[in-house]
C-alpha cells in the first residue's frame, strides 16, 4: 500500500510528465534539482548503461527514475539472473529510494538509512529505481549519492557473495569447470597463502593474504610487498561460514571486486588446481592460458 504523499508520483511516472535526461556519460549521472522549472513535481528519466557507476543528485526536488541496464545485449535468461547493488555515500540524504514496477513502489532505502553506507541489492526484473526527494523548505545541504554495480546471481563464486545471498551463503567447492573459468574471468586471480583474520562482522571476515603469483587483477586491491620477496599483499572478504586455514598451504585465490573491496570466489589448493589445469591443457579445453611457473 502506498502512502498518500507518494501516490501522485506514481501518476507522474505513468504519465511521464517530464522526460529530461542530463547524464554526463552512460555510466554515471550528476544533476541538480534546481534545474526543474516547478522544483516540485518534475520526474526525470535517467538511463545508465554500464556494469558500474555512480549517481549524484544535488539539491533534490521532485523525483528521478533511474533505469539500469548492461552495455551489452543479453538473452532474457541472463537478464533474469542479473541484479543491481547500490551503496549510498555516508553523506547521502534528502531522498527515499524505491523500486518502481508498473506503477507500484516498494521502499528499498529510506533517507535515514543512507548514512550507514550499507549495500542493497535487487533483481533488475523488479523494476527501476525511483528516487523521490523529501519535501522541505531548505535543500541547500541535501545531496543524494550512491554507487551501483550490476552483478550476476550465477557463475563461479557467485554463491559466496553475501550481498545477494546473505541468508544462504555456502562454501561448496567449485567444480573443475568453474575453477578453470574463474582463473580466466574473475576480477583477480593468483596463488598464495592466508595469513590471518584482520577484522570481521557477523556476515564476513576480512582476511589478510600474501600472493606469490598474481596472474591478473581488475583494480589495485593487491600491492607489491616490497623488499625481501614478500610478494603481493592484500585483504579479501570471506563469508563467515567459510573456513580459512592460515599457514603454509598454497591456494589458488580468485574472486570479484565490489565497491573497491575484494571478495573470495573459487579457492582450491594450488596443487589441485595445477592438476586440473594440466589435464585441460592437454585436452585443449582451457578457456585461457596462464603462466603457472
């Protein structure tokens, strides 16, 4: 049931009273409520076509509808499994964030919750983001801002991503095929050791790792340790339900990077990976080649 004060926005969305887009590019959008002629009733349509980006709405008035889509054509099956996650900036305020689907609004993120900076996810099939400004006399210090990412609900390591699977995170071993695909397509891949737990919450632990080899990384989450051959060092988020064994055992460490943080995906013992990789190499079925020396 919609609150009476939000009902008129549903009408505005359906009638598309105002369709004014002023994105700076296809990934991120920055706009101002002061551009509205009436300052109160306009609804802007924003179209973002990237796997990740950001939104910043200064002096929010009226409402904006944020349509998130990937920048490549996907089948209906793949689209159904695609989710969006948003992380508000801790200074974000002045708006409520809803999911809008066929005129119905579902509250996703209240104004007072945004200062927590917690990540909220939803399926793209659930609709677009409807960001509604809170009516107030002074908007001079209000900014609504968040980052977003589009993430698949399936694939190597997806079952360990707690933003999507908070209630059902499992640490089942990846299949041989998933491991081979993970080393090629993950945001990072390398071989190394778990060193210990740096900090943690009820949902995940931040684990310190040292990598002897770094095959690739999408963003700079691992840095070279410097002198005395310490290798690459960094921290990886690991779901609390997963056992981590610090010590001398070497693992293949793969995973994804979300909002600047590394998350563990497939992580077999390195000697087991080498066996699987060698067999696939002989059979010519490796999806990519890496230097395992």
